[in-house]
C-alpha cells in the first residue's frame, strides 16, 4: 500500500515530466526560429520522451490503486541567448529531474515501498542517459563555438533522432 505522501510525490513527478515536455517544446520552438531544424527535431523528440515518462508514472499510479491528479505548471522559458544556452539549461533541467527522482526513491526507501523502489530504478538509469546526452551536446557546442559548418553538421545529425517507445512493458 502506497502512503498518501508517496502517492502525492509520484503525482508531482508525473506532472513535472509533463512540464519537462513543455520546457523542451519551448526549446524546439526557439531552435526552429533560428533555422536549426535538426536541433528543433531533437527537442520535439525529447518532449515525446518526457510525455512517455509522465505516462509511465500515470499508469503506475493507476496500477497501484492510486488516483492520478493532473495539475498545471509554471510557464517554461521561451527566450534563450544562444543554442549553447539552450543545452546548458537543458542539462540543468535534467539535473533537477535526477535530484527529484533521488528524493522520490529516498522516500520510497524510507517507507519500505519495494514495488515503487523497483519502479523508480528505470528512471534512475534513464537519468544517467539524459544527463550524458545533454552533457555531451554542451561540450560539442562549446567546441564548435563560432564554426557554423560544424553547427550545421550537428544540426543534420540531430535531425535523425526519432522517438521509439520501449516495446516491453517497462
Ligand atoms: Mg524525464
């Protein structure tokens, strides 16, 4: 049985994942306005991933007999200084998500809620990937600096990104 407090924090995290999708859609819009359609695609796919994360928690709450509670969230940032600024903020956002997942896991551990601890393990692993993806793009963009050829090459590379939801029930 999941406690009321843990259920509330799971709901909060679900809503935060929906908010993350909005954050990345705003970034996609900024990139599109800079004619960087590959970067824009990267963030559109990222937003799809975030909605998938949110729905994963949505389904878990229902499965555990809880009640999904959708709430609204703050406005995401729509203005950025540069493409590097976008990715630095993306990385900072992912670090916040990681901390939130850790706090959630700490609470589940405190409550000896083993099913939830096991459920959250997927998110912990996912965050390693998210931080690594954003971290490596920040480094690449710092190296690219003013080299527009390299920037367009990276844009082309990121235009290939697609969203494939995991086929197993994860
Ligand atoms: Mg996420």
